[in-house]
């Protein structure tokens, strides 16, 4: 089944309801009045091989990450704050984006990994329709997705890599101004799983298609982490892999209770043991990952070398 033809936004303004916030705000090519504050043209802040994803994505040649600026969720502790809360990067038309994807693929990366793409979904889908990459396409998002976006990705996206971040309305409201987060995200992740089926891998263990669910454990909120794992076990297909992340690093001078420190070993073990009790498969993360050194550089020389037009 062919993916629905995405709209061409070039030169147009529109009232945006792309994400679950339904801002109905005006967006032109370069400006937006909605929650994400972004225009309709995708703003790219980094395009390069990335070695720090899950092994089934990074492999030996790296995951071909394309980082987009802006975000429809806007977590207060975001480790990518320079791009998620600011407009750092280069605006690209869908045709330019398709060319960037081609050049990145030609470097030999295992996949094309689109990071925080949701608020630019129509333009990105148009770029993927211009030229479908010859490697798997990864939709790496917050999980806060409209079901329409998941459906429009059919035939264009091979792997969904959603977060499941918050369980309680209180936490989601305080940390992302999205009290409906879990209700929206679990419905979207169910749709992703239904679309892709269980993961498929090549002979080297690299993921070809499927849905891999991430969860970042936050300090003082292990009870929510365990509730999210309960939901994964109860509501998603058996065999859906989970990536349990302990990389939380205090950023942006966050002063909220507990968020001004890293996760303790006890907190991580508590959630890990619960994951094992539930029989969930997936990936774990070393303590060393909780370091700002693992936050990528944006608008770096590698990205500009790949696509000089980003200058």
C-alpha cells in the first residue's frame, strides 16, 4: 500500500495541527506561532554517522542521524536543548533534504535515522517520496505522535524508535506541558507496532524493520518507569524490544526536584529488576552513558563537510 501523498508546503502558510497539541497556529516556511515555534521547512542541525545508538542501529559503520531543530514536546531537561528549544540549523526544502539523505547514505551508514522529526513530518515525508533511501529509515521520536502521522509514514519509514517518557499526567504536565502524553504516546506506539510487526534483523544483527521502544529513567520517578514497563508488557506485542536508558544528565540548570542529579545505581537496578521480572527483552545502558560528552555537536564540521549548503 502506497503512503498518502504528503502536502507540498513550499511557499505556503498553513494552520498547523500536525502534532497532538493541535495548535491550529499559522506556520510559514521559516516562522511558526505554534508550540514548536518552527516554520514548515525542516531545520537540520546535524547530519552524520552516530555510534551511540543501540547496537542493532549503530553497528560498525554508525547510524546515519539527521537531527532536526525544534520539538513538539519540549521536555525541560532535554539533553539536546541547543536545538530542541532553539532554532539552530539550516532550513531545507524537501528536495534539498532528499539530497542530504542521499549523501549521508553514501557514507556507508547502516540506516537513515531521523531524530525529532515529528513537527516537520509533511516535508520529511515529501523528501522520502522524492527518493526512498536504500537503507532502513528510522523515525526517532518522543512518542508524542498523532495517529495520522504514523499512518502517513507507511511505506516510507521502516523502523520506529519512540520514547515512552512519562506515565502520570502530573509528570507530563510539569516536565513537558503535555498532561495527555501517556494516553497519546501508548496509542501511537501501538499503531507503530501494528504497522511494522515484530523486528526483523539481517545476518549481522542489524535491524531492518520493526519498533524498538526506549525509556529514559528519571531520578525520583522509578515508580513511573515501572508503570511504563507494565504497560509495555500488557499492551504491546510480546517480543517488542525495550531500550532501558540510564543516561539522564542534568542540563539547562534544571532546578526541579531530583532532576539536578544523575540517576543512582539503586534507582537503575530497581527498574532493571522489574524489567527482568516482566520478561521484557531489549537493551541496557552502561553508567558511563550519563555524561554530557555523549551529547553530539550541532552544526559541526562533519555535517558541513557532508552538506556545505548548511553553512
